[in-house]
């Protein structure tokens, strides 16, 4: 029996936990440099735990949530959706949109954490860097996923028959 290879959408989904780890590592890097996480951490989830002094408890919970979220996205895409059903095509497009949005948020968190010391030292706007990160990531994901998304949406048969 031949194993099914991951397509590009699956690969983007399964990169999300890795980006979550990079976000945590870069956040710990900021903390080691003496930056106050209460001041610079942007996530509501992290701020909640930081306010109660439970940031280190937050890390495994955060990573488990990202891994679980990636698994749910992968499961829905590969086990529940059928390319011959119009409603499933809409769900697929929303799934790709959510995946790309989370990918962009995690990429922004990781790169923003690494660049924060330089942004603070130079007085550069965090918003402009975030905008640049979002635009470049969106462009990259669009180029990377475009062909497979169009193929899946235009397909008339069951995607599992490949």
C-alpha cells in the first residue's frame, strides 16, 4: 500500500507547531535580554498567564493548543472534505484562509520578537514591521499554495482517488 504524501496545504498546516516553538524560543530570548513580557507580549493568552505569574505554565499549554489546532485542520482537510461537494469547497477555502492567518500571526510573533531589540533601539514602528511581515508572508503563501488550492477547488471528483 502506497503512503499518501503531504500536499503543500498539509505542509503549511504541519509547520504551525514548529512556528509556535520558534515563537516561544524567541519570547524566552527577549526575556533573557531583560525585556518585560508584560509590556511586549502581544498575545491575549500569554498576557493572561503573565499577569498571574504563570508564563512558564503557559508554554506547554500554548504549544499543545497549536499542535491540536494543526491536527484538527489536517483532519478536516484530509478526512472530512470532498472536492466534489460545493459546500466542502467553501469549507476548504476557509480552512486554507485560517491556516494562512495563523501562519502569518506566528511568523509575525517570531520575527517581531527577534527584531524587537533593534526596533526599540532605533525607534522603528512595530506596526510597519508587522505590515511588512504580513504582506511578505501572504505573498509567499499565495505563491506556494495557489496551484494546489485551484486544483482542489476545480476538481469534480473525490480527492482521495489520486
